[in-house]
């Protein structure tokens, strides 16, 4: 376990864990990292886009990861036909574009719900499980192992963005 400068605990997976425990562990570690990067900020700060011309914000990253969790675990792996959470045909980056009424409480709740549903979608399924070719991603098939690996990569990349955003918002760096 590591403890951040703000006191948040993030559990690193065992260095000798089995494959499934390690994949679950690293994915949860990166989920916790994104939550930590948003911790203690006001809605206005979480909505801020301090890296012009980029439109990235911490709230946008959380909304994006809710979409990504939903897409890969439920739409691709389970074949569910779900509507987009934030994106539309008019705005494919709707997760990063939000009106004045969007709140952190709503974004965090939706993200945590999608994380829990993703955990349920993966629970008890073998890592070799392959998605249906009719799932939405270019007719390709994906193993659950690939989805886990991709999700870890997706969070790691966006956590790097979150590091930069947080530093520009309030100077916080870290761990």
C-alpha cells in the first residue's frame, strides 16, 4: 500500500500476484489514482481547463473514463447495446464538454457506478473470454485480458494528464 501526501491509500498489487489479481489490482490502483487527483477540489476547479489550447479538465477525464468503462466492459465484452453517457452525434467529445449544470457529484457518481458495473461484468469470467464480433468496435474481437490491459493503459495515460492538470490548478504534485 502507498499513502499519498494527502493521506489517500492506494493498494499496489502484490509483485507475485496471479494474473487476474494483478490485472484487477493495477486497474483499481489507477482508478484510485484518478480519484485522488480530483480529491479536495471545488467544482469550479474540477471543471477548469488550465492547459490551453487543450480542453482537458479533471471532470472531463472522469466523465471520459465512465464512458470508457461502460464501453469496454459492458458494450464490448457483454454485448450490451447502451446509449452514450455524454457523447452525441453532434459532439463525440461530449464527455469533455459540459454545461454549467454539470456537477462533480454527478460525474463522480456516474463514474463510480460504471466502475462497479465493469467489475460485475468481469467477475467470474475467464481472461480468455472473447467478445462477440458483432460488438461495436470495427467488427474485431477482444479477450477480457486485452480489455483489462487496455483499461490499465487508458487510465495510466489519463492519470498523466490529471497530474499536469492538478499541478496547474493548485500546484499539487505527487506520488
